[in-house]
C-alpha cells in the first residue's frame, strides 16, 4: 500500500480561483501524469480525477512458458538417457522460472492516483495500491546482494584452497615415479605430459622347460635391447606433484582476483542504489520513473 501526497500551488496563493482556472489546473495535472503512457485516466470530474498504473501479470503466457520448459526438460532427459537424476536436474529450469513468476505475482497489481484541485489552486495527489517502483527496487537490491553472497562464498573457498591446497587430481598414475602428475585438476583430463610405460619382458625359458638348450634365446634379448634402447627405460614428461600444486595455486589466485573485482563492483552498485545515486541509466531505489 503506497500513500504519497504532493501539492502544487496556483499562481495566486490565498486568492480563490475561478471554476475554469481550477479545471485548467486539473487538466494540466492529468496531462502531466498521463503523457508518454505513464498512467491511464480512469475517471474525471470537475475538480477531481483518478488515474491508474497497471503492473498486471500475464498468467497465461507464464503458464505456457513453464509447460514448454518442463516438456523440453523431459525430452532432454529421455534423449540423453540421464535417468531420474538427469530429469531432476533438467526440471530446475522450469522450477526457477516458476519462482520468477511467483515474484511477478507478489509485486504486480494496480497503482491508483487521485488528483484534486481546491479553490486555492492546490493540486493534491494521493497514491494507493501496489507501487510500480516496488518490483524494480527489489531487483536493484536483490541482484547485487545475490552476487555479493555468491562471490563471498567463492572467496572463502579460494582462500582456503590457496592456503591449504588439496591434493592434485592425477588421473594418470605413474607407478615407478610416484611424484609425477600428468593431469591438472583445473583442466579435467587434459594430459600435461606423456608417459611411455616399460614393456613387460617375456619370461625367459628355464633349463627344466627347455630340453635342448640353444644359444639363440640368450642372443635375442641382447639384440632387441641394443636395437630399441628406449623400451628399457620408462619416460615420463609432465609436472611433479609439487609443481602441479603450485600451478593450481596460481590459477586459484587469478580466479580470486576476478571474484574480488565482481564482489567490489556489486557492493559499489548496491551502495549507490541505496544512497540515491544513479548508475548510468539505472535509477536508484525509491526514485520514481517520472522524476
């Protein structure tokens, strides 16, 4: 419920105005309020008028949008075979849109403005009903607050991981070099290096299993070893665990700078909105669109 009173004195305060002058003042006030479709004239008498500003919600349109989003979510979960878990994740989108619809309903309605001109030329304006600026004021406060909360949560997590880094995600274990790490946790399964494992040598025949000893088996391993020396030693090209932790810490530090910049920007925007200062073309809180 909004009740706002404004007054406008006539050209000759203290002197009673004629009927035509009072009607002219009312006509001018109605014109000022209804220009650029900012309000609609609901009723008008000789010295009084009622204007209405509508902020109605198109329930049919929003209902169709929710149904379409729900159907798309079901189709996506069926096509990709994600099962019940994927369906629940896909239904988050129509659920969030339903919350937005509920917000529009709670902040929607009609705002009435009653204009009256007395015999002294004073134009009185009384507003009642749902204020049209309420929805915009809530959004101009809620959006930066959500950004601040999310960024604050990210800052706490990044500072914790920088001070006490978790073990790196080594998706390619190296058995003979436990200090090697061939993948970065921030890059998923992106391999940093290549690992060539040592081929398993064939078991040499024992004297018991070979009835006729021959010099050939002993000569073959020597020949293969001399022909392919790279097969004898495993080759690991990648970062060590300590190097991976340092790289992850550097990446987290860069992310922390970005999050802090967004955090400070949202705080600056919220402060200007609450203190009545414009941000580009965005008007502050409690500032009427016609002002």
